[in-house]
C-alpha cells in the first residue's frame, strides 16, 4: 500500500529504513514533545523492525520523491524523512475503534517548516477516508508544541480539549491537547 503526493511517497517501513529513521529518532529536538526517544541505534532498529512487520496503514514512512536540501546538505530522493502512525481512539489498537483513527507524525528537523507533515498527514487522512467507515480523525500534541497545532489547523482538525497528565516521560508528566476532524462535515 502506497500513497503519493506532489512531493512525497508514503509507503510501509522496511528493515532497510533504520539508518534514515535514526536521523530523526535520535534527535533530542525532534523527540522533545514525543513520548519516546531520543533513541539509541538499537531502539530505532527494533522499532523499524516492528513497524515493518505491522506495515501500512498503521505505520507510514514519509519518503521524498525528489532530492531536497537540508541543513546537513543534500537529502536524496527515496530517503525516509519521517513517519505517520495510525492508531485507534486514545492510541488503542485500531480494531477497538473501527470508526475513529488517531494519528501521530514526525519529520526530521532539517525539513521542518516546509509543509511536509501537513502534506503527508493530509494524504493519510484522505486514504483513511477513502478506505471506508471512518467518522472521526484525532490527533494530539503538547500544548507548547505550536508547530504541531498549526499542522492540525491546516488539516481542519479543531481543538477539542486539554488532556491533563496524558503522558509520563523521563519522570515528567505532560499534558496534551486533543484535536478532531469529523469526517463528512
């Protein structure tokens, strides 16, 4: 299963993606607002193996259709530069809430601000809607993560509520803001 946009190809992860994934999964700035990372190489390799075994639509690798330039230089076409995860409501398994999907995404830091997350997540939302009986799409971000909130606004997701003490990481409790898109409205 693959989804193509103007600049991106979204596809299932493969075992060969670990090196590219580790570029962002080991970056403290990328992981600042997540409930994972920064990863060791072993953690990234284990996650990629798991994501590859599950495949799409649960885990989508965001790859470039054309070369791009990041802060570190040229990024070749085909490079995995991020990912989109698809879950059930409240990050439960998808089969528990077949009509609601919650999305999470990440893009490597040297490509931030270029609309890649918005383009990739829009494509996944469209693919989910086209596939069937989805009535709602949810996403959440930390209240201080203004860039993710901006992506959600661009996608038409509306702020629903603040979830207090949503995630614990490194002994620190973080709140989340939940956003939703009602399909067909």
